[in-house]
């Protein structure tokens, strides 16, 4: 532990953290946490006077804490558990201490990344995988500018008579297929909730931009502003999901980013916008034309070539695959186009200087670190091999005959596990760990008998 006693956080974390602590002498608690492979925060609450210890790398957690399954269980056969004695790692802060304003007692949080005990980056922490890909992209001479758009349902605490969640809406009637997209009345009805969300974003440095009502009652979307640091974008996206849930609890509500919580309603997606800049800050996708530069097409082609290898990341849960339905604005096949929301990779209409690619595959139930790692790995693959995409699609992409996206969880896991791509762009140990985790979750869900099976078969066969 001698190496850890010498750890000092960088000035951009230490100085604002010290300023924050001086400004909040009545602080009661501080939460130290890291995000696991599923994007779930794992950590501890400590008394506020532990803040300086946390900043100095004094928080320890089992190395396996970032590789728990969705129910919080260890992975059977994981090399991080019994084979290594379930040893501890240490947490280093990745952003300054900030307020978590939804708590009743004054509470702060410190977002951290899990490292080995000697300070080396721990491969199992998903943030490390994005760091690896960002470094590779940097070696090509580029930085990625990214932004995320997150859809979610705002739900009541109580369930309906069948145990299903109930969205918050002006309409108290039973759920029926409907669309309230861009409905200002839906936003107005939840103005106090969104005011507190905005305040929490400001307290935590999360750059929330526009808020809109989406395609179903109780469904909303909030966009985060773009940034030329993909790690920060992923940090902010996961912190944003966490603060949404915290603010909702303070209002007696729930938030869900589950990909398809209602079979008959719109699913929740997380679209990612990205472009590349060179060392001078120029957008290399912009060549002054409406079509964009050859580098844009190489990037699109790389995303297309690697999308199915990454489906286990873009759709990481059993429920994720319910979102992919025809005419649902969730893509089904590998195609691209200009200003076309039915394609998988969209080039939005914009000023040439803002030329970018919108990646439309991911659900909102993803881990943002892994999604950005997979997207940028695809971009690297396209640039390094000067790949060329097919012709852009015009009109309804659902009617185009092209390679289909993998649409089953098992198929996605098999493709991910056998892909040579991830052995090159990610740590092979992480690939093995991810597959073990997802196979454990898959086995648990496969063993469960659903209510519709009882209703359909128990007395009829």
C-alpha cells in the first residue's frame, strides 16, 4: 500500500473538491462509487470527514465489485473472485466532489474508478476499456467529439393491478397506444421534477441541454451537450442516469431507462452523436460539401463493419432486444443515410462545420463507457483500413434489403465472444469477463417461467 499513500489526485479534481468542502461545512455524508460493467454504481457511504481520505485514494473495494451481475452477485468462475482471493482494489477519483442534492441530509458524491492495489488501471473497470480505445484513436491523430441523447420513462411508485409499472402522465386512463411527442403539456405537468433535475445537473457539472416529451405517455428525452473528451461524456451520461433516479425518488417517483418497459409503447434509446477533430480542432468530417469528407465515410463503414460484433454492448440485456421492431425508430439493418431517422447511422442535417454521425443502435439501458468504446473502435477500424460504405439509403430503411442487426441476446453474445475485433481493441481479459457475466444473467433469466406461460399453458395443455 506504500504506492497508494503517495497518490495525489490531479489539480483539476483536488482544487475544486477542496473549494467545495470549504463551502459546505455542514456536509453529513459522502458517497464514493465506481460504475460496474452494467453501469450500476457500486460503492460506500462514509462520514463527510472521510472526504480527504477518498481523494487520496483511500477507498478500497473488492476488485470484483465492478463485475457483479445485474442482481449484484459475483460471477461464477470469475478470475477476480475465489481464484485471486477476492482481493481489494483502490478507487481513484475521476471528477471533483459535488453535491447530491436529492438527499434529505446534505450529501456529496465522489465518482471514482477502480484500480489495482498498486495503482495500475484495473481491466475489469469498464472505464478502462474506453480509455484504451481513446488512446488508440489519439495515435491516429484524432479526438472524438461526442454527445448523448437519453430517453427514459418517468413512473409512479405504485404498479397497476397486474404489477406493471405506471407512467406519470396527465392522462390517468389505462395505457393505450398513443404518441405525445413534443407535447409541452407533458413537460409542464412535471415542471417541478425537471426543475430539480436541472438544479442537480448544475450542481454536478452535467451539461443538460434540451428536454422533450417523447413518443409515449410518461416518456421523455434529455440531451447532453457535446464534448471533445469521450471519457467525460461517458462519465456525465452515467452520472446523469444516476441523478435522474435520485431526483425521482425525492419526488416519490421512479425513472427507468429499461429498453422496452412496455411492449406496446416506444422503447428507450440512447443515440450518440460523434465527429472527429484533428490537432488543430478542425472537424475532419467537414470538407465543405453536403456529403462530408472521405473520413466520414470511412468512419461510417467502420461502424457498419463492427456493429454486429458489438450488439452485446449496444443491447446488453434480455429486455434490450424487444426494442428492435419495424417502424419503431429502432434500427433493424446495417445502413446509413443523410437526414433519415429510419437508418442505423444518420448524418443529421447541419451546418457543414457540425458534420457528424448519429449512432442509433443503443438502448438507454447500456453502459456508456462500453458503448463509446465500441463506437470509437468501429471508427478506428474504418480509418485504419480505409473502408468504404455502400450507397446511402433514401426513404424507408425498413424496406431496404441489407445485412440485419443481430436480434437475439444469445446470438449477440456468441458474436461478441468469437470476434477477433475485441481481442484487438479491448483487453482480452475483459472480453472473457463480460461473456461470463452475461452468460450468468442469461442462465438465470432462462430458468424463470413467465406469467404469460402460466396464463397460456397451465390449464390448457
